[in-house]
C-alpha cells in the first residue's frame, strides 16, 4: 500500500508539470474541496500544512517563477516592499524563540505558498486565471449546497467514510452539515467566499450564477455558522457599495443599475439566510448558549496569555498547542490566535495589511475581490483556523493572484492575452 501511494504521488507530481499551467489553481480549488485531508486519519503535516492543494499551488508558483521572460510584465512598483524588513526581522526572532521551531517553519512555508507568493507573482505575471477560477468558485458553491441538502434531507454524505473517528463522533445541539470539507465552520467559510464570487463575479452565465447563489445559501444555512452569516452580510454590503459608488459606476457603461439590482438580490439572500430556523434554534439551544459562554471565557484567557507574550508571541503556528496547555479547549478565534503566536506588533501589521488590501481593491472597483477577501477574513474570526489549519488559505490563492494583477496594473495585459486566445478555449472558462 505504501509503495502504491508513493507511485501515485510521483505520478501526480509529474502530471502537475505536464498540465497547462493556467489550470493548476483551478485544480487546487477542486482538490481542496474533494479531498478533506485535514479531517482524515493523516498526520497533521499532510492534513493541515503540506496538503495536496498547497502542493499544487506551489508547483504552479514554481512554474510561474521560471516562466519565459516574454511572459513576465513589469507592474507598478510598490513602496510597501520596504515594510518586509521589520516583518522578516520580527518573524525570524519569533521563529527562533518558538516553542516548536519545526511547526513554525511549516506554518510560515504554508502561508507563503498559499497567500504571499500568489499575490506577488500576480504583480508581475500576465497569465489570466481569474475567469476560469470564478467558474470553479461558483461550481463549488453549487456542489456544497447540493451535498448539504443531501446530508440534511436524506442523511447521505459519501465523504463521511473518509473522515476520522473523532470527526464523525462530534455532534452539535442542532443539525450542522460537514459536506466534503469535514467541519461545518470550514464549510461555511468556503461557501461564504464562493457566494461572494457568485454574486459579484463577472462573465458568469446567469443560470450558473443563480445556481451558485442557491447552493451557497443552502450550504451557509445548513452549516449554521453565525459568524459566516455576518461575514456574508458585510461582504454583500461592501460589494454593493463598490458597484453603486465605486469608480466603475461612473464609467461610460454605467454599473449603477446592476449594482442596485445586486443590492436587492443581496438583501433578499441575507433575509433567507438569517431567518433560517436552524440558526434561530442554534442561538436558543443549550449548545449555542454554552458556545457563546465558552468563547467569552476563553477570550479572557487568551488576552491574558497575549499580554505575557506581546512582543514576539509563542511562535508562528503554535497558538493552539500553547493555549491547550493552560485551558481545556481550543481558542476559537483566528485573530486572537495570530496575536498569541506572532505577537502584537507582527499580528497587527498582518491584519492591517489585509484591511488595506481590501480597501484598495474596493477603491479600484473590484467588488468580487474585496467582498470575497472580507467574507473569508470575518469567517475565520469565528473558529480555530489560521494557526491550526493554514492550508485553508489555498482557497484564496487565485483571488490573491488576481488582486496582485489588479493593483499593479498587470490585469489589463492579462485581459489582452485572454482575448487573444482561441475562442473555443475561451468558452471552456480557462482564460
């Protein structure tokens, strides 16, 4: 069996270097949703760090780095580059002083591959992957919704047999679907991002857009995540504001009417999600009340620990293990995890960078990118994710790559290249 797995892994790696480069981020998204390694009986290294999706993104980034010179584009320079000096300095100190250096290095490598590399490569590469990525995001929303409905109405989820015993034994006070992702909160986070793409994405067939919204809404309702409902509400608000009052709304081809229609659709979508009987039952159940009390108490403990390790933290990626040593249970807040593991200065810079990125995209009129990033960031605040499962960031790799292209002006060149491709290929959504 071990030999068979090794052969399969080698064959898979070879295939990644043979496939067209532009399809790799799409494949990574699909693999992330269909292969829930983080909730299977696998080591934490494979399940939460070097997952198949992260490896695919790494190969894609590697192939972009060694792309031909004519495939590279000089984007607008960014003054933010100088900020990497203090960041790298603090990160090095925090890693050296970490309670687990190997764990910290794995965390840093995963975040770099899944988030930082795609963004910076997008600033200098014109390869167009966003149109195809949007289609995949919407199809994922539809898939998660269908699987959630099957789980709720018929009790059928083919992925249940893949999950570990501990995952299947976990129960809640109300029904909450795991779908193929292994956990309701992961399901809700992925669904919230995909729903934003379905709502605000461009050049998405109308029927597929509607199906994606229905699927994303079903997944959100049946995952019963209060934080993700808030994330979607904020994403809808920001996306609609961008379309109604952003720079593109004043262009020759006005987008105010579509923006207004999307605002109505977004409000209707939120009314359906927030009035879910399952969500109301969760809020009033003993489990829901206990969860709120637990979060309040654990937050106090986390703040006390952060005050003791405020400068360099306990080491990147070590917050879950360090918190478990002083409190019986996980720290269900990704923002607090960052402050505990990285320290206040470094975590503050990271969160500020995310906020600035979202604002810059909003002011550029990029409703899909701004809303998607915001929904993901807010969703993570509601559970233990960023420190314990950084591989989730692979969900954002195509989105961050596109953000880098937009903010550096490379997106215009990417669009030109996409339009120059054969029409038959373009219909497949690969450009």
